[in-house]
């Protein structure tokens, strides 16, 4: 007996929701750890130059290119 397409789709969607719920918690925790780690890097060297990972994080948090971020903006992110 074949499983119908709709049943397969419903099952796959249910599994995707479970995975999102389970992984979402881990991703949120990892984002918090990453924020703390990068803020520590900025505090240690507020003048720069910054690695691409830190520059990308700064740009994401400020909503503008890292090259346009002022020293005050960057220090504000570091806390």
C-alpha cells in the first residue's frame, strides 16, 4: 500500500517543526555565547583592526557597514 503524497507532506512538515523547535533553543544559546565572545574581543582591542568575523558581527548589530561604524558605536556594542 502506497503512502499518499499529502500524508508524506504532513509528516515531513511535522518533523520540520519539531526540528526547528529543538534546534532553535540551541541556536539562541549559541548566539548568546557568540555575542559575549565577540564583545570580549572588542573590549580587548577597541581600536581595531577587526577580523572579518568581528566586523560582520558589528555590521549586523548596527545595521550598517562595519567601515562606517564609529568608535562610539563599537564601544556601545561591547557594553
